[in-house]
């Protein structure tokens, strides 16, 4: 077969090989994309989305290369992207309700196109996992589509571009890191070795490994093709020529393995950055547009709802299509600074984020809330947990849906359209749980108190008088005593403006009015416990709860006191402001049936023990028995006995004292155990880092030495001659940069002349070119001695040239990468070749 007849077949084989290799890269991109993005979405729909995106982009680019579409390939890609966006990435737009009249489909397409540019912001502000919420799959679809399209186009290009065709594979790994959670996978124990964040490290190692192997393979593809074209006609499958090609492939495969080893070593050394349970990701630096921190504490505004003008104001109406939840939560407050209970630090309490997907709930029921004229806060009345994202109604439904945020840690929800809150006419429908309230666990969350004893000494003193244990039963008993010894009062006076609650409560009204100041600061709570302690000491040990009523206040003070009591016993706690819908009624705060007004608003406490379950506990004080304040030692009518007089004053033992005799002698300092492990670990990490740096510095020269040795050790002299020629070209490419590199498409004599015109003298250059041409094209080839002489000449030229080009030239020659990316096209034919020589090509 002549060269002209064989050229189309070779081109077809090259296109076929390029399509197959591009298909392997497309499959790798799809798999890495799903693996990297799974923690973001956690939905099986990722597989069809990635598959359709990869297959469509690959097919269009391959077809464009096959039939030479040119710029039409780009137009076809854009058209396919637009056509597939809605059915693949936003299928909910095709539903009968959304696509009614065709306008829903057009709006869905507009939202999907907008998500190409703005989807990143939506991903960063949504709570993970985002599932298939709205248009969140659009960025993932576009990522896979674009990465496969670029990779396939590069793999099918000519020249040097196929070498970098695997680089788009890094985009999915970057996507997963950028838009993923700050939490990383649990460490993996492999015997004595612990691998932190194994999932994240595995994805990066896999991506880097595939890229490294592709770079090594693609850089040698043209070189292998040139060696095959230079093979003698009588070479067979087992001939030394194929063996030489095989050895070249093995050498480059070893280089690829070395690159993978470097990537793995780098990942392992970077592992300490993942040693914690979290990492820093962009979503942690982007907050939703909420104004929670600017709001006055809802607990501080509790008494505002009990005034005459707001007591009967309609806040919202509630209806359900099934069982009714026991409570609706407005604000969940878990931070306390000694003045107010407020929404705590997001680092500890979680963030308010978008709510794309819910959780499976027990006893689900659909809850509908319609906001009335008396409500205007940012807090959305809902039961927790939510089974799915809520739907909104009213004139501002779209704005409410786009500004709805949930704190998954506390269950609180807010809506802040245009920076404001809910208004009359707004409606929200949600699938919530109507399951009964959870019970308090027996074991506390901490063996130590979660509040400072010195800050709240009266609280701790009161707990000591109750002799309750730090258990769930002890906590329940303490809060029950607190409520039984308190008395409800919402105001300082019973006059106009703040006294209507006494008559509006009807049978739930207290037996009589007692003045009560507002506020829930530490000083106000300490005053409440001081009253309880003085009443208990004055009443004596035989007194019952009716004789111990002394603390005056309402849910504001008692919910705070109950939360602090829980923390003093080692339980996590938070205060919830909301309304009760069902369950056991609490005297003094009526339950809300259909319309919820100011008088229905209550506050309770939620506590959590070691079982990690939040359980609500009511904290409202009783209304039946008014307080009977006593002085210490005063006789009670019901108990005519005189309480025991105590002459000695009580005081707490000195802080830090542990001696029975009360002495405060300093204990001898304990000798600290000195461990060498931190020092050994630091030295080991430093040694590994130095080894990595040394490996990176020596990697390129080592790879070039392996390549030079492989070329020079070829068994056939013709292959050695061709290797000597490539060594000469590679030296000049690396030492003088790509701009001054020899033109590899020229004939060998033309290349020598081009080097001479660039003031690069190659002694015996004409002889080198003629000898290599004879080795490639002549039937008789060259002898072993001639091949060795050729290598000696080229080696001497390289050595002399490095001596001339100076230090920076030698450095560039040893570490330059241009020769690895350079394509090795077939030498240009000249008319001086005989027909036999042309057939050899």
C-alpha cells in the first residue's frame, strides 16, 4: 500500500482512537462529577443529569469533528444546552400546573437560563442537601456539559492540544469543594494510620491521577506513531521495533505512575488541613439576607403583646387538614448574654439558610397559617420539623418563597421580603409533624454545669435547697417546683393600658393582681431566686408549695429561669416563643384554636440531654395561689411551729479548696508528662514536606534522564538514531523556549538550516540529519557503530551548547517542559526521495 493510499486509513484510525479516548475522559468526568457533587444534592437524579449532559456534549463534538461542522459545532452545543435545560435540569417546569398555557414552561426556561449565571449564589445560600429544589441542578448540568465538551474537543484536536484534554476533569472536584459543606467525611482508620477526610482526599487523588496518566499517555501518542511509521517493512509483531515501542510506552507509563505518586503524596501531606471536623468553604462566608440580628429579642417584647391594645389583636389564623400540632414556634432563642435571650452565634447555633428539602416526620399533617393585621414580625409561625419546603400564598407569594430561611439546628424560620417581615394577607402552607412532644432524657448533656456559678449564685443556692439530682427527673422536678412557687403577673400596675389582661383571661386570670417588673436579665432572675430562697427559709421545712409562693412574673422571667436551671444541671436549653394549639392547657395562657391573638402567645423552654433530643417543658407560673411573703422566723397560720433559728451565717467554701479541714494550702505541682510524640510528628511532617519538595525539584530532570536512557538503549540502531534526533530537538526546545524551538514539521535538513538561521550552530548537523534520514528511509538502514557515533555527536553538541547558554539557559534546559508537549509530526517529504523511500514512509 502506498503512502497516499494509506493516509486516509491512518486518519480514520486516528479519529477513531481520539473518539474512544475522549469517550473515556467523558465517562471519567461524569463519574467524578457525581461523586464530588453528591453531598451537595444527595438525590439519585444526579446520575441521569450527568449522563445526559456528558453523552449529549460528547456526541455533538464528535459529530462536529467527523463531518467538519466548524463553528456550527459551538452553535449546536448552545442549542442542545438550551433545549435540554428544562427537561433534564428543571423537570418540575413541565408539570401540568407549572406549564399551564405554555407560560409556565417559558418561565421555567427563563429561570433555568438565569440559573446559569446566578445558580452559584443559590447553591451557596441553600441548606445542604439541596435535592432538586427549583433550579439547583442547572449549575451541575452546565458544569458536566461544558467540561465534557471542552475535553472532547481538545482530545480530537491536532498538534499539542490533546495533551491538556484531561484538565477539565479538575472542574468537578473544584465544584464539590467550593459549593460543598464545611463538614468533611469521618476519618478512616487503616490499622495505626488514620486518614482524615477520606472521601474528599479520594476524589482529589482520583482526579489528579487520571489527569497525570492522560498527560503521560497523550504526550507520547504522537511519538509512538512516529516510531511506528519509521519501522522497517519486514518488522513483525514480535520484532525488536515493536519491543522498542513497548519499552517507550512502559517508560512513559512509569512516569505517569510517578506523577500519580507525587499527587498522592501531596494529598497526604495536605491531609492535616482536613484534620478537623470542618473546613473553610465559601458558603460559610455568604449569609442570607436576613435581619435576625437586628431584631429586638422576641422575649424582651413578650409583655408588649399583653398590653391592652395588643392583647386581643389578631396575629394569625391557623387551620389543619388532620391532627393539630401541639405548638407553633415563632422565635427560638438559645443565646444568653446576661441581659437578653437571643438567636445565638451561627457558629454554635447554625445559620438561617434556604430550605430546599425537608425530613421524614412522624404523623404528618398539613398546616395553613394566614397572617392577620396584628402581626408584622420576621418570624414565621410553624411547627418543627418541616417535612418539605412550605408554599406561600397571597400577593407576595413569590417574594416570600425567595426570602424564606430556616435554621435547621433550632427549627426557627424567618421570611424577610425586601428586608421586612410578614404582613397582613401573607399565607404559608407546610407539611409538619403532629407527633406528641418528646420527653426529657435522663442523662444530662454535660457532667458539669453549663453556666457560671459566680454569675448566678442564688440560682445554684436554690437548687441546693431543692436537693434535686442532675437527671431528667431532677430537672423536671426542679421546674415543676419553680412553677408551683411562682405567680403570674404581666404588668407593674393594673390600671389603664396594661390591666385588661386580668379580665380578658376570664377563668385563666390570677386570683389577684400582684405587681411585677419586666425584663429577664441575670439580675432580674437572681431577684426571683432570692425571693424563693427567703420564702423557703422563712416558711421552714414543713411548708408546702402553697406556702412557698414568692416569685412574681410571667413567661418572660420563668422561661429564662427554667432554661438557666437546665443549664445549671448540665442540660442544653433554649427559650421558644410561640403559641400552644393542643395538648394540656396551661392556666394563665389559653390555647389558640383558630385565631391566635396576643393573649395566646407564650414562652417555654426546650432542653436536650445526652440523647440529643430536644424536649419542650412549660414554664408558666401558677395562678391559683397568690404569694404570702414572710420574713425569716415569722410564724405561718397553717404551721404554728417556729422555724429553726440559724445563728451562723452561711457562706460558700473558698474557690478551689478541697481539704476537709478548710485549709487552703497549695498542693504540690504535679509533674506534667512530657510526650515526645508531638516532636516526632512535627519532625516527620517536616521530613515529608522536604521529601516532597526534593521530589518536585528532581522529578523533571529524572524524567528526562529516563527518556534519554530509553532512547539510547533501543535495540534497533534505526530507533536509536531517531531517538538521538529527538534528543537534539528536545534540548533546543527546552533550553531556548518555545519561541526559538526548531520547527518540527520541517525536513531534518530544513530543521538544521532553521537552527543555523537562528544563530544556533550545530556542528556536523548536516551529517546528523543525513544519517537519521538514512536510518529511517534507506532499505539497508545504518550500523550499530553509526548509531553509537550519532549519539556521541549529539551528546557532545548538547554538552557544548549548555556550556555556551549560561546558568539560566542550563536551568531552563533541565527543567523546561516544552519538549513534553511538543508534537512529533512526520518529516516533510522532499522530491529527492525515491519511490521506494516514499513507500517506506
